[in-house]
């Protein structure tokens, strides 16, 4: 069901962990390879077809260009300035998503009936008459949270999260001053949307330990340790 898809989204190729975008130039090839999920180049609007609820148009928001089959070959390009609902037209911009488990889907080009594939060498998206399709993952754009670089967190008790001034390297909601060094945290954005959080007081990163407690004891400056990666989830306003 296309109703499961958000209006604004990003498409990721799971095998590369990078994102689908449009190349510069007149050709307008649709390709895999952008590493930053927050890049405006990857933001898509999924427009429902007026004629068939199972079909959609895919439009890049940064230049308002719709996906379609190239007139010259079987590649996918984003060149059209308007949607084309005529499924018999070579410039048809309709695609039919086939939702898989979780956030995965396949895309079928309606005019040809061929699945969308990703070239493993060039990253280009193309149509293959006999292909089973490349599984793509979608992320809702409006679910992404881009935190500022310096933050303080306020709890339900109206207290700010602060470093416990001791050797235990843990945090508690017990400060009335968001500007106190104990309450300050530095946010590092990871290209896939995760964040790493660095305590100004402890001079270390947050880490989930084996008992699911949050400790602030990691000195790993890379993003390789998954226990130091956190995914912000937006509730409303500035609440996460």
C-alpha cells in the first residue's frame, strides 16, 4: 500500500548504505552514492497518482524534477518538469512501489513494467526487463532530527540532564541550569542520521553498556562503535 509511504522521503540502497540522488548536468541521471542523509540532494516528494492509488510519482525537491525512463536508454533520469499520468507515454513518470518487510520496497516503472535496478559498478539506477529489482529502503524525511551542535536535555521533572560529579560516568536529571558545564553536550551528526553525544564535563562520549544503562565513558573518536550511536526520535516541537 502506497499509503504506508511518507510524503517526503529518502531512498537508501541497503547494500551500500548510501542514498539515491540526482547528478548535476543536463542528463539528470538518478544514482546511488550520496553519504549524507541530510543533503537536500536526496530529498524526495512521493506524489500519489490521481488515476491509481497504487502508483506514485517521484520528484526531487531541490529542483522539482520527476523521475522517468531516459529517452535514449534504460536508465532512470530526473528531467521532467511535471508528472505524466499516461501509462502508454514514453515520458510516463509513474512508478509502482511493492512494499516488503519493514522499510524495504521495490519500484516498477509503470510504462515498461520493468523493475528498477542499481548498477553495482556505477551506482546508476536503470530498468531491467528481466531483473527482479533492487531492494531499496525508505526513510521519512520529517522523521529525521537534525540537532544543533550544542544541547542541554530537559526531563519530565523540569530538571536538566547533567553529569554526575563522580567516578561513575553516568547522567541524571538534576540540574536547574542548562548553561552549567555539567549539563552541556556536544552533538556530532553521523551521515546516516545517527548522532554521537559528548559530555562537556566528562570529555567522553555517551555509550550504551551491556545492561542498557547509558554511561559517558567512551573515548572512541570514530563512529565505529555502534553502542555510541543514538537515533533521535521526534515527538513534537523540540521534544525527542
